[in-house]
C-alpha cells in the first residue's frame, strides 16, 4: 500500500505548535530566546511562521525545549548558481 506524501507530512507534529505550547507552560519568549541565543523578535517570527530556523538554532531550541529538530521550520537554503 502506497502512502501519499501529504499523509506522511500530516503525521509529523508541527514544531511551531509544540514550541508555543512549551512556552505557554514553561517559560516566556524572551527567556527562551536568551537561552537559545536569538532575539525575542526572531523567535516571535519563527512562531508566526514568518521565519525558519538554521540547523544550529534548531538544535539549541530542541535541547532547551525537547521539541524535535525535524519538526521545526528550516530556513530555505539559497540556491547556488551553477
């Protein structure tokens, strides 16, 4: 049985929602931003879906919150001209 890519993607939890839930229960955006080394405004943009995270920042967020790295929205990598 083949599974559609959209079905697979829907089975992956939304890291932004997990992160927002963590913040609402455990800390503040400002405190988490300080802990992971980014600005509160950058973290706010991540939570709104307007900014992705680098792999390094995703790892720091994951270590601080337990939110899996693979669920966080990644930054788009600039394409390299051939």
